[in-house]
C-alpha cells in the first residue's frame, strides 16, 4: 500500500509543473475582435 501511495505522489508531483498557465497576460474584450492581449 505504501509503495502505491509513493508512486501516486511521485506522479502527481511530476505532472504539477505542466498544469501551470503559461499565458498569464492581461486580456481585453473588444467587440468584433474578441479577447485580445493587452501589454501594460
């Protein structure tokens, strides 16, 4: 049982960095164009 938990924990920790949102920039809604990135 402990070995299974260790494998699950290791897998979870390996996948966590891949779940981060890479595009964290601000966006603004412009009618006709949709959501466009805003550089501030």
